[in-house]
C-alpha cells in the first residue's frame, strides 16, 4: 500500500532516533561550551578578590611553596588581575590620555610595592587568618589547576568548570524531579545567567559550596522519593565537602534542611517514610558534627566573625555587644535592600513566581529549594554589608533557578511531566 511506503525502514528509524537522542544529550554540553566562550570574551570581568589572594596563597602552600614564596606568587597574580581591571576602567574615562599598558604597569607596580613585605593584603591579625585556615576545601580543589596553569589562569579555568558543573547538576536534579528536558535546560541556562553562575565562576569558595548545596539538595530529593542508598551517599559526601569549604555556612544549611525535613515528617503523611527520616538524620548529624568540630578544633565562631565585621578586620578595638550591633546593622541593611528591590523588583517578582511554583508543584524539591533560599538570606543577615551581600546572598537565587523550570514544565511543555521510576509500594512526595 502507498501508506506503507511512507514509513521509514526500521533501521533508518532507529538511526534517526539515536541521532535525535545524541543531539538532545549534547545540547547541555553545548550550553556549557557557549558559556565558556562568553567568559573568555568577558576579559577583566574576572578579577581576583582579596579572599582570592588568600585562597591562592593557601593553594601554593599545599603545592609545597614556602610561606614567603606563596605570598609573593599569590600577590603577583592578585596585583596583575587588579591592574588589568584598573586599566580597563580608567580607559573608559573620557579625560584619561595614558595608554592602557602604562596604566596597567603603574597600577601593578603600586600594588606590589604596597604589599610586598606585608603578611597579608588585609591584615596579619591571627584571628583573621584563622578564619581562612579552617577552609581548606577550595584551595585543595584549586591546587591541580594552579599547578597546571598558574594562579590567575588556573583559578579562571576552575571557575568556568565549576559554574558549568553547577549548571549540569541543576539539569540532572531537575530531570530526577521528573521535569522534561526542555524545562531542565531552562534551569541550566537560568543558573548560568543569574548571580549563582557568576559567583560560581569567581576565584572564591562560593562555586564549590554551591556545588555542595546542589548535591545536598539532589540527595534530599532522592531520599524524599525513597531512593535511600544513592540519596544518602550523595547527601553525606556533599555535607562533608561543604564543611571543609565553609563550615559556618554548612552548619546553617544543615540545620535549616534538618528543620524543614522534620517539619515535613510531622505535617505531611506522604513524607513519613525511611528516606525522609534518613535525610533528616543526616542533616542533623551534619549540623551537630560541624558544631562539635568548631569547638574541638578551636575554629573561629560567629562571635569572631562579628568582631571582624565591626572592627574592620580587627583594626579597631573589639565591640562590647557584637550581637546587638548586628541586629541594628541588619535592620538598616534589609530596610535599604527592600527599598532597592521596590525600585527595581525583578528579583522579587521572579522569586514570587518561583516560590509559587515550588510550593504548588515542587513537593520535596520545593521545600528544600525554599530552605536553601532562606540559607542565603541568613548568610547576608549574619554579614549585612553592602559590599558582600551579593556574594553571600547568591543562594537566594536558588528558588528562581529551580522554580522557573517548574512553570515551564507545567505550562509551556509539549509533553506531560515524567514521573521517576519507583519501587513497588513507593509513592513520590508530591502535591
């Protein structure tokens, strides 16, 4: 029959299906490649921060350099990076007549002369140095990249890879939650386009901690669907790496996720199973373990970081009531932040839409994503400084990154939501 001639032979149909599958699988990698190209075009937008210098110095020490040499190497990279940014910014001023090379050379020399004999570009106070000594995670991760490419280029390569890995984790997490490829790809692109992606690409610990946060969230999602073995392993590893990356942030994250999960166990009948209980126990154990380690190892506490904040890195005498000072500063900061958001409310609008989607469609994913957003807000509250708020509060974008794909999946997807496979008698924790 004529209609039979229009059906392609089985081998051809199979080849076409395999080709389409390979193209769909390659699309997320293409997004990562495009992102890497854009980072190369960004030029001096990648700049080492003062904290980057300290992480670079620690990395050099892990690679075997003596303290003085580690300082010189990290300082050289820091000064070169800042000089590039200074030259770029000054050349945009209409009254500047110097060449960019001359501006760069002068800025680099001034930076090196200023800090060459100093113990640190901020302060050598032991209390301040102890804050970074308890964070070996990122310097250890950076070590092979710095060994291969040098400080500046190695940290930039690591940043691009970290941001790309974070976007792929978002993609895989959303697929595990049952979203379509199109919706998960929206989540990947959103991650790279928001401050979460930008700060993940910087030479700071934010990128590694974001990966740990996503790993913890993914483990919690798997456990909420009773995939206990994989979820428990992923959760435990993520908490462990987070603790050696930024132990104070890991403590807040674990405590909040534990509280949210215990609440789900008490209030949601479908959440009362072994997987959810396991995640609650792992989160509580992570929070307790970090608290015990802080006391046992003598790591700097919130009291120390508050004194650092209110004494400008211990240059001024300690304040008598740092918690009272924090309450007043936080109140002023959030009032100012609210006014700024009211003037340009794109973040509030996106967060409101994402929060609605997570609450309505997210199930276990929704409550965990919203808890991570609250973690970001608490980190800002603990350090309510306008110069650091964007970095410390980047986790506040996590509900947007994970919530907008749910809107796409429910309202603009051509196919129904795919439910993940589950064992007999299991039921996903969903609305």
